[in-house]
């Protein structure tokens, strides 16, 4: 069935199955030595995540007339990258979270050392999968996508955002001579969210479009969409940490406040944070208005993410 004929729910269900099946094929079996690392990798990848980033890769591709099957390796790759980042974020030296997706975090279930190595292994496998996309779409497009994703998770993206997140915590100490720079709270929280979440979500939707051979105008529009929807997504996460239901969210709530993290609700309050998230979602949808019916799934997905409860 053409993507334009699917409801959002049908799209999420059918593409979710595609992604899960491809992830299962891509990950080493638990029985393959050393078994413990492969158990840890699968434990985290199949923990019940939302699969937002792979959905955006596929939707970006299909919006631009691409074949979702050809985009699957990259869709799986961004999910593995996201999963590795969660494993490392949960470590005692970082956010010290003992629950993820309603069950023990990787370091609780397997120990700190295996958790670090599981994250490293997922990161490595992700770029092997990206490279494999060249078989279907050619080396040039694949290299562009690989560079885009690498830049989105480096110091100007996800890793840099996590560093700023740590610097923003009150009471966290750093070695002498390496004190955090003093940035206004509002500017700091915007930069944290843009780097830590917005850049990879932007790269996800752009990767799909680039694999499909989208023109420059469409790539620019989808980049604006991805960045704004990505930041809005993280703002909603911040809000849910304050007012969500723990059983729905799947992790212990109130951890941001307990660790004095700099979040949108702390910097702006709940109501203003909601307004900002809604405005960003609207800007993202407006950015792809010229795509017409082809962009419907992406526009509906943005609204769905804004209204979510988990």
C-alpha cells in the first residue's frame, strides 16, 4: 500500500515490524561467543523503545520517493546509536539511572564494564550497517549519510550535548582548571537539547531523504523539520519527567530535578515549556508544507510526538 494511503498508526506498525525484523537480523545471536556482550546488546535494543529515529529515516526516504527497504540499514544504525547513547547515559558516572524502559538499565543487569562495551559494540555495528547501504544506493550517497550521522553524534551533536548537560548540573565537580563556562540558563538549555537530541533526529530524517536522492530544497526543508521536532521531542521528555506516569514513561521520574539538571521546565516552567514545544512542532510542520500529501506522515508524526504520554 502506498505510504500516502496509510494512517499514521498503520505506518508506525508496519514500519516498526520492518525495523524490528531488520534489527534482529543485524545483531549477533546471543549464542555467539562472547555470549554476554551479545545478550547485553540485544537486551537493550529490544527493551521496548519508541523507534522514533528509524521511523524518521524511513519516512524521510518514502516522502522523497525512496524504497524503505533500501533505507533499512541506516534506520537500524540510528537506532543502535541511540541505544548505545542511552546505555552510556545511564551509567553511574553519567546520569546514574537504574531503570530504562521499565526494567533494569544495562549496567544494573550486566555490570558497568559490559554496559560500556555493549554501547561501544552497538556504535561500531551502526557504522558497518551504514556502509552496507552502498550496495543499494551507491557509495556517494552512503558516504554523505555516514558523514552527516557522524557529525550529529560528535562534539557538535549528541556527545557535546551530553557534556553541556553534565556541565549544567549543580554540584558536579570537575578537575582543577576545567570549570564549566558560564552560559545563561536559557541559552544553555536550548543548546543542550539541540545538540543532545535535535541533531540526531534531524540527521535521521535527512538520511532517509538523501538516500532517496532528494533535491537541495527538500533537504533544507526536512532539516528544519527534523531539528525543530527533535528539540520539541526532548522538551516533552523533560515535561514527562516532572508530571508523567512512571509506569507509562518506563523510568524513574523526577531524576532531572534530583540531579539539578538544566531542563526546559526548570528554566521556563511547565506551561511555557509546553508552549515552546507546540511552537517548535508547528514550525517543523510548516517547514515541509510545500511537500503536500507526501509530507503528511511526517506532519502527523510531529503532532503525535507532541501529545505523547511516554
